[in-house]
C-alpha cells in the first residue's frame, strides 16, 4: 500500500517519507510514529508537530485532530523533548 491517500498523508509528506526510505504503510507501521518523526527531524529540523500528529493519524486511520487526547499529550511531550521546547 502506498502512502499517498492515507489519512493526513498528502504528496509533500509522502515525498519526505520517501526521502527517508519509507514507501509503504507497512514500513510506517513497523517503524512507528516516534521513530519516523525522529528520522524526518534528523533530515529537516523544521519538521512540525503537525507532521508528527499526521503520521500517528495515518497509522491509526484517523484524521490527526481525532487522535485520542491522551496519545496527543504523549506526542506533545515527545515533540517538546525532541525539539527541546518547554
């Protein structure tokens, strides 16, 4: 299964994922949200929190705004730690 067309994955995010070697939904799931974000962030320090939420939503099959609030909090803390934001 390709990435474009999954919830939250448009052409730009698909291209960025392809650049780090992720070309299928299966690869996305296998690596998981946090690892995928770390790889994207290592390549481009301007990778946003929205991208992090978009990856999670794609894996879970929901729009990123519909991610469970507890999981969103976990991802926010992860993002803040990775990007050193308080």
